[in-house]
């Protein structure tokens, strides 16, 4: 197979559960595992992946994956089962048992039951355990069954389950100690399949060539080199290249490589999540949402990057999906930092202080959790605590200098005058925050310029980084010409970048070139069904007293937004009547 199973077992054996999980995603999505003609390979692969989730204490995902394995197990012809030896009770941690073996169905049921127990779902655990024949139960199974009967108050059944275990408890203890000693044996730690190590090396500045040169050529326990540069292992080189692109902020290159890998490993949840994260960073929000949702449809118990997904749903004002996502995450594992960031996103429009508490809790759980700092910075800026917001954004930037720590789209409550509120109440894109814009809010132009240049240096091929520099220059009248050049450069680099087009159009309006602004924005109408584009056009037309055209674009913006009230998200409630009056004025 393209992904050697014994490597996953080795990673599990040495406690590298997250690396084993990442590699397991490639295993279950490899062409050999997908082929319907070999269901035993899919079965074994899914059990290995389930073991990864089980060791990582992601019990919902483990249950889901083990049950998939049992479904495929039923598809295996009986003659294949009898010709292939079943696994021992140590199957998941024994590399030698990974090849040429069909799963032990009773062991899988036991792991499903154990997962239910960890989730305090004792009834479901009991159902699984009672599905294991008496003769097939080992010591651990009898012990668990006895405990479940006791908890379920089946007083008659409990003693028989506990009796068989208590008689030989000393043997069980000796077995546990012996197993512990086995783990101490020296490992093949020079393993190219530790994907976490690849990511870490890439983030430390190693090139793809440097990382690949570290891969060992000495044979492993299967008698072949773990990395032989053959076609079956070439995918790993592509993965290294993708992570190096990500580390150097070459998001376009990284996305292309991940997409290429996804062709080879379809329905790979790890790749789908990586792609979605990149797409969210570069502003391809619809594509990111689609990939997040595809990953969740394959594995509904995923938590990784789900806070990023929550932020995208908030940007889209899709509150029903956001509510359901948070509800699901709380049921899966309420102790993960992603869950608290998602809670922060959900509570933002209801209670900013509570939302901030959730964001801070995510950081307390994991002080390196970047979305927590970004969410905290946005909330602090909303609460007019700009100095504290700078610290939060700077912390995110130091952990990972991508565009999100410099620029984050949000809906912030700005006070508008009664005269111009009906022109500005609908302008979603005025509300951009981040490290650069926080400095601008504090009138710290030099710091903002330095931060924007930092972003441009870190991401030389990013149109968004160029736009940030333009935003700083546009903040004062003397820098508008420079701002124009940076916006135009951003559009040359990424012609479809609506944010740069809107900013350039704003400059045109400020300098009295309304016709140029309209010409620029109308070019985007064909490819962008975006409410902010229609709003900006409406503002320009209203400023030039072309009220019918302005009204038409306001109506188009309203049609694009699922809920009328979501237009006023972030605008203080007192301005609602003023905004309505503005629209009534246009109608008249």
C-alpha cells in the first residue's frame, strides 16, 4: 500500500497519536483502501484510524470510525476471513499484526464500548459488550462488563462478570507491567511518516529538500526502506512541499499541492481541513466552508479547525448553522480550545463580555491557539480597548505571521451621524480590524506602517498584504497616491480581489472621481454576488444624486442577505430607524 500500516502502528506504540491520526487519514483514503474489491484493507485501515482517535481521547470519532470498520467487515467474504488470521488483543499496538490480518470483531466492539464508557454512555457501552459472546471475552472485557452491570444495577449479572477477573487479577497486573516494559524498547524514531515533525521543520524554516534529505534509508521491520522515493512514496514528498509552501506563506502553491494530494487520497479529512484553513486565510470563504462541511460529512466528530469554520459562518451571518455547530462541538468534547472559540463567536452578538471570557478560556487551555488570540483582539477592539487588542493581535502574529493576525474581517459597531447613517449603515467592508487597523485606530501611523510592511515581507505574493500597506497610506490625505499604487498592485496580483477594488473605489470617491469608482466596481458585478459590492455602488450613486440607481443596488444587497436584520449586525440599535428613514427617503 502507499501508506504502510506498520508505520502507523509504530507511531501508536510510541505515543505519537496525533501523527498516527494524520497518517491514518491518508491510509483510509488511499486507492488500495477505497477499492471495493478489497474490503478487508478498508476494514483494517479504519480500525487503525479508530485506534488513533481512541488514544487521542477523541472518543466520538473513534466510535464513528470503528462502526464504519465493522460495516466493511461484514462485506468480507467468509472464506477470506477464515484464510486470514484474526488479530490478537494487542492488535493496535503490534506492528507485526498489521499485515495480512482481518480485524478481531470482538476487540473492535470492546473499544467501542470503552469509548462509550469514557463518554459516560453506559447503556450504549452495555449494548456493545453484550454483543460479544461469552467464550470470546478476555479479562479486560469481563471486567468492563461486570462494571457496566454494576452501574446499570443488574445485580444478578454483575458477580459472574467480576468473578472471572478477580480470580486472576494478579495475572492481569503482571500482563499490564509486561506491556509497559515493551513500550520502553527503542523505537524507529527516524520515521518520515511523523507528519507533525514535517510541519514543525517547515515552520522552523527548513526547505523541502532539506526535510526529504533527513528521511532514513535503513530498512524497517518489514525489510524495506521506510522511504524509498518510489511512486508509492512520492505523495509524502508532495506533502512536505505543501507544508513548506504554507510555512513561507505561499498559500497558492500550498493549496495547489494539497488539491493534488486530495486527487490521490479522496475524502481525506486531514487534507480537506488543511485546504479549508488555507482558503479561509486567503479569503476564499465559500470554498473553505464547502471543504469544512465536506470534512464534517465524512467525520461528524471532527473538532480540529472548527473554530475557523465558526468564524466563516459568522461572516456569512449563517446563525442556524453556527448554533448547530457549537451544539455539536459541546457534545463531542467541551474541553477543547476550538469549542471555546466557537462559543465566543456565537456569543459575540449577544454578550461581548461573555464572548471575551470564552476567547480567553481557549487561550488558557492552549496558549498557542491562534484563533483564540485573533478572536480576543477583535473583541477588545470592539470594546474600544485598542491597546489590549494590539497585544492580542501581536501574540497571534508571533505564533504564526499569516494575514489573519494583520487583517481580520469583522462587523464592528461604529457611531454614525444622522446625516450619513443611511449611506454607511449597510457598509460591511468598512469594518476591518487586525494588528494594522488597530494601530490606525490608535493613530499610531508609524507602527501601522511597520506592521503592514512586516506582513508584506512575510507574504510577498499576497495581494492582501499589499492592500494593508495601501490602507495605512490611505489613512492620511498626503498618502493617497501611494495608497492608489498599492491597491492597483494588489489588483494586478489578484484581479478578483474585491477588497482591494472596494478600497480603490473609496479613494476615487474621496477625490471626486465617482465615474471611475462606478466603472471599477461594475466590472465585479458579473463575478461577485456580494452585498458589500452593491452597497458601495449604492453609496456612490447616492452621493451623485442618482437615487434610483442607488435604490436598485440597496435592494440587490438586501436580496443577497438571507435575513434583513443581519444587515444591521454591528450597527447600534438606535440607528435602525435612521437607516430605515434613509431608505424611505430614497424611495420617495
